[in-house]
C-alpha cells in the first residue's frame, strides 16, 4: 500500500476539529478550556478523559490513552492508520492523494469487489426468508431471528447459478469471480456458484464491509464449512469473524474471547457473551494476536475440549510468544470434551460460562510449562534437561522483558537450577527448532508446576550493556553508535573473546528518555520555535540509542518549521516512540507554557549544557576507553580506527 504523504496528513489535522470527531462517538461536556467525558477505553464513573480543542489532542488521566483525531478514530473504531485517515478525509471533503506509483491490481479491484459482495449478501439474506429448511436448521441450533439479523445470516440455494438473479452479466463479470462468489469448471470453463445449499455467515472487516462468506452445510456432507477463497479484500490470516459486532463489548469489558467457529460466536453473542470473535477456519496467526492485543488487555482462547481443540490452543500459544506484551493477559479455557462454546453456553448460560472463563482459564505461562512438563519426568535429571530443551526455542521468541524473566524464573524452579545456571544453558547453547506439539489424553500432567501466581514479582535487575530490541529499532538507516565496553564484575574476557551469553541481558524496547534528555524533549515540544533560533549543537553529538529520539526530534523540528508540535509527534504514529513523545508533549505544556521567552532561552541553553555534560561526555569517555582497551587486546577494525581518531581529536 502506498504511503500517505506527510503533508496531506498534516493538512487533514489542520482541517478536522478533534472535538467534532470525538463527539460523533461520545458526548462531551465543556470543562474550562477543554472538554471532558468518561473514557471510552476503560471503565470509570468519574470523567478523566479530556479533549483539548486548542492543542487538538485527547488524553485520559485514568488509563493514559492519548493522541490526535486520527489516533482516536484508530483506537475507538479499531481501524488501521490508512483507513482512519481516509475516513476523516471523507468527513471533510478531502481526497487522499494517489501515489505516483502505479496502483496494485489488488487496490484496483477492491472497490468493485466490495460492491458485488454486498449485493450477494443482500441476496442471500433475502433467500433465507424463503427457505424453510434453512430456517428450521437455525432454529434447531437455537438461533433466534434477532441474532440471525444481527449477524446478517443468509442462505445459498441449491441451484448451480442462483446468483444470475442479481448479476445479469454472471457469465462474463470478472469481479464476481475475483470476489470468490463463483468458480469455473476446469474443462468447460462453465461458471457455477461457490456456495450452494448452505447457511451463510457474512464476514465483515473492521469498517463493516463484506469481505467474504463462511458456508455451513445443513445435513451430512463435506466439507462441513466452506469459506471464501483469499481475494484482494480477504485474507483469512488477518481477519476475525464477528469483530464489528463485538467491538463495543470488547471495549466495555476490557477483554476479548477467541473461539473456533462461526456458530460459537453467534450463540455466545445471543446469550450475552458479546465480546467473542473467531478465527476463520485457520489457527490464530501472529497477525490475529497483534490485532487482539490492540483491542483489549485480556485475551482468552476457548476451543473445543477434544484433542483437536487442545492442539489449536497450543498453536495459538506458539503464535502468541513473539507478540506478548508486558501488562497484557493471555489465558486458555478448556471445556469438557463433550462441549464446545456453543453447546456449553446453551446448556449452562452466560453466568456459568463467564464464571468458568474467569476462574478456570489457564494463564499462558502456566499452560506452556504444564504441557511441556507433562512430556518429561521431572524427578530425573534427564527429564529436567529435556524440559529445558523443549522450552528453550519457545522462550527465545518472547520479547516481553518482564514476562520473559518471570517464566525463566519458574522454569529454573522446575529444573532445580539457579537462574544464572539456567541462563547459561538457554543463552549459551544453540536454539533448536520448536518441537511439534502432540496433546496428551488429559491436560493435567502427573507432575505439574505449582499454581501460577499472577501477582508474583520476580527480580529483574538491569545489566550493563543492555541493547535495543529489534522490534523497536530506529527507523532510519543511520548506523547506531553503541559503546562496546567491557562490564565490571565477573567477566574478564580479552580482545575479541565473546562475552558469555548468560551475562547479556534480554532485549528491551528503547527506554523512555530520562534526566536532561527528558527535559530537553519536553521543552522543545512545548516551544518548537526555540530550536529554530538556537545553534544546532546536537549535530555534533554521536548517534546513540540513548540520544536517538531527541536527535531525530530536533532535526525534524528544524526541517519542518511550519508544523505544530502535535503534527511533528504524529509523524511517529505507529512506532513505539509515539506514546513516549505524546506523554512528553502533554507534560511539557504543563511545565513550560507560562514561561517568558527569555526564561525559555535560558532553560534551553542550560538543558543543552546539562545533556552535554551528563550524557554526551560520559558516553564518549566510555567509548574512548573501550576502544583503547580493544586496540591493546586484538586491534581495531578500519571503522573503529576512524571513530577512535575522532574521539581523540575531541578530547
């Protein structure tokens, strides 16, 4: 997808009023210079959600949600950044510019496909009203009329070309084929309807547009479920069935429930569990997990209680590991083998289902270690060694620092090792591929870990030399200047000898700025004009992870003198640093809004001096000593020789 030009986004933010945008979704009350309301992103009784018309951003003092008009639409409606921009642009009569690059075939085909799918959905819904067998089938499954209407259920007649009734050019229209509504005989090329004699479940995207169908056969036959093929608008690995209907409940309850089937979602919704969604005939993918974690802080998976359901749960766990975020909860509910979510909620009702969900669900970490422990004999050294071998490739995928530390701590206890010993094994040996999971007859192992304590806090001391996570790496192509120092303590390596892996810390996102760097960013966001009338001393600073965000911000403010602070911050939309910058924008306004120009100039000069003295010089000194040490113990690379010469010249 072509990138939307930055200048268009800034123009859009200048034209829309965030108060008007927010008021489309919730009532605002005037509170001094700002507007307030109860936050739509978490439950509260007293309003802590504030919208600033002068600064054109929103902020919740309860949950920390914040952003511009674009960010609000993204979070409230669950839209992607491009979709939110287009929606706001349409509301003010602007057209998102088309890139000079040629449009992809997918982009060209999409508008027509949406139209034919909507026409087909309306046709199938009308057919359901005149299909007694289909109506009787839905009644036998417990589906009420209001539920069928809410989810737009329909029926595909048995005739091979029933869609001719709504598409006069059925035999020639390429779009209905691209939409997956028809298929062609390989020999005769004669077209026929893909869906026949099936109850149909329309699949909607986050903008409630029809993107495909799932068809359920009513009697015996195969396949039991038939989905639309992948098309320019439909990718099974990215979409979740029932999300538009569940979005409001997910936001209100702060949780989302993932099930396997269309009927599970429909019946849970009918019985009051309205925050359920389903993967589309495929295992939960990493893209699904990322989307779910954006929607809610608590993600529950509930699959059938049979062996296939447990295997699906394990696959969801595997795909979750890289997406885990500290502070978010993932858990798994295993129903009795004779039940699926549909039958369970019909048999026992909403209250008992939700009680089971909240009390009997197994946290991801406990599920992981329980299942791996069930495959070994923990009483033997060989069994505990095998447990570590099974866990190692999975733990290597976890990027959430706190979660990774806690699960390592628990694994160390199960393996009867010290943390340092376990780290030597995990980080000092090659990582095997993840073993294929074969669920046992029972989820309960003969020897199981102690119950997982969610509030238990393990020590997580920072280690020197902590490196930046690849996930949040700098977006530009500039080489990162990183000190290659030798740590104090046990490690006494020499020359190019590699530091033992267990002494190296686990990766973490780029830390939020602190001290004078923190103050510098607050100050220039509150008064960007200061930067443009000050000598750019930051151009001579070394490019480091610690200073990277401040340097990028200062350079962007100088490069785009007409942009407001909010517009500058918006250019980080979708990146980890966006939240950091937005918080500093808000707090900086509180600290520096009332200062005079002379006071501000004095503050900036003092802050730049403090950064130079307390951050830049110590970094350069540390790097100088590191290169001096390396020069005497193995020699320097050509690049390091140039760097060393530059450091000498600055001393």
